[in-house]
């Protein structure tokens, strides 16, 4: 049994990058939603903050669904193919 180190490093790198992107998008969504709170330090209007929050969460949802679709396709191909 041999290990394909190139493929392993590629998967690890993509996993790390996607994790960082998802965490950053959720953090930006939280910042956007926090603009709805009344405070003098808010750089966004409440409407813009809400829009940014929902947009970031929509992108995160698409990323997660894409990953689940890849896994489901492979599992179904293994089971029925």
C-alpha cells in the first residue's frame, strides 16, 4: 500500500482553505447582523448590515451544499453503480 502524498496534500490544502473561508464568511455575517444593534460605532446601516449578513450566510450555505452534493454523489455511485 502506498500513499499518494500529492493528492493527500492537495486535499488537506483545499480543506484548510475552505474551512478558513467558511469561518470568515460566518464572522462577516455576524458583523453584518450586529449593525442592526443601535450603537455609535456601527459602520454599516442596519439594512446594509442585514443584507451583508444574509449574503454571507447564503454563500456559506452554497459551499456546504456543494460539499454534501459531492459526497452524496460518490456514495450513491458506490452503492448503486
